[in-house]
């Protein structure tokens, strides 16, 4: 089958940010999305396409329009968050974001009443019901379909960097998991989730989709929920690696890093260069290392098997990408990668709060609510 790739402005961007709804008094997840979504409907009574439902009724997703700069994308996010907060506050509901909720139980959550979610749960059963997780997705426009798969293959080399920077799920159902990102391990249990194959050409991707449709694994190519994937409908590459991020500032850092890397690879292809890749077994190992150890991970850096500490590599990457960030107008946001290194990723901050409060996971939820409301300070 032929998969048409939509026209899209080069290195334009869009952001999808899943937010958890929590009860102000208890810190437990609150099934408030249906009421909130009804309250933010458009004047004509239609659904607000920028504030949408997700799998569980404890979640709303904020979706930006298409933007040329990271700062404009973040301003769009902030406007939508304020609209949700205006409705949620009087209901006694707070907003927070992390890869998992520290202590709420998955089996008490309500699934959103939509056919596609019912189908997902019917097929995936226990693992599907466990998807009490939140993430951030970043779309970056690519003007030429033939660039998409080489760029995705190149981005896989940076998989652990995105995972470690965003890691925010050290707790699950009231337990410390020992992982910086338990979300990464949970989400890959779905049959079409996890790492993407490394295709050589767009025709190879189309052939695989055709096979998957033929044997009934999927009904549409968008059901391939890979960690990095082509988003043909929008003409973008979609970065789906990241755990839920606690603050607008951290979202900006991830968006800037994604935009700059895609632009760097696109320029390299324009200049006739090949993009460096790594064997799939190295990529898989790096995913596990970053999920397990986060900012303490020693990662495999290249196909030769050279290793380095992830924080050292991130500093070098920010330096290398700064000229591209200047061109794209996102230097400040790219430099926020260094702020995350300085202040700790969300999983580290959550662990510090738990330790300082005698192990109270309710205190962790309180800190996450405060971070989303006030920023890192």
C-alpha cells in the first residue's frame, strides 16, 4: 500500500502534553476529564481540539497548533493549561504531570467511553489496563518524505538522552521501582509499542504496514505506537520517547532538542551526508540503561561501541546544536537542557521530596502539582 506523507513546513513543530488530574485533598487521581472537557467545549458545542480526552478519565491532553518556534508552542500550551485550570480548580482538581502517578492504583481507574479505547483494552487486557501513564509527544515537520526514515534512524542514537532528561516515573502504585522511568518499561508491553524497526526506504515501511494490516495486527498505520514514528497525516516525525514532563520549561527543553536534531539531520542529508546509526541491539540496551539509571546511565554512543556518561554527552550536544538553535530561535529553550542537568530530572526531584518527607508519596504529588503551577523556580 502507498502511504501518503502530508506536506509540512520544515522544522515546524507541534506538542502534545498529557496531564494527570488529581484530587486536591487526597492527591489521588480524579476521573474528572469528562466534566472538564464538556466545560471547555467551543461556543458551538463542538469538541475543543486543543484539549482532548485520553485512554483514562483521569487525563486530559493539551495539543498545540503548528508553530515555527518553540516559544510560540509553549505559549500555546500555557494558554490551554490555564483554560483547564480555570475549570478544574473550582472542582477541587489539580493538574500534574509525570510518567506515572506515585501511588494511585491502576485497577480503580475508569476508561474513557470511546470505541477505540474499548477495542484497545479488549485486545490488550491486563497490560492495557495498566497504562496509567503520561507522556509528551513532539512533532517536527519534514518537507521531504525520503528524509523521514533516515532521520528517525539517526534519532534512535539519541534515545537515551531523551529518556533520561524526561524520566519521571520512579514510583508505581505506591512502590519505589528502582527505575528512573518505569513508564518506558510499561508502555512497551503493548503489541505495537516500543522501538521502531530501522527501515532503509519508505517502501520498506509501506510493505511492513501492508503486512500488519493483512494479518490483522492493526487496522490503520497510526496504531503503530512506536517510540519514534512517522506521522504521515501531519507530515512530521513524532518523538514519543518522553515520560510526562513536570513543567513548561522542561517541555521546552525537550522540544528544542528534538527540533534542533531533526534540523541538523535534515541539513546533513541536503549536503549529501549519511546519518550515523547504531545497531538495534545497542539502541535497545541504551533504552534500558536510560530507563533504569536515568542521569547516572553510561550509554553506548556509536556503532563502534564507545561509551560515555550521558550527562557529559548532553553538555556536548547542547554546545554542538547551539548554532542551529540560533537559526531556529530556540537557544534559551535548548539551554534549559543544562538546567535539567543542574536541578535534576523529575525522577530525581521526586526521590528527594520522598526522602525529605519520610517517604510520603502524597508529598511527591504535592510537589509535582506545585512544579506545574509555578515552574522550577
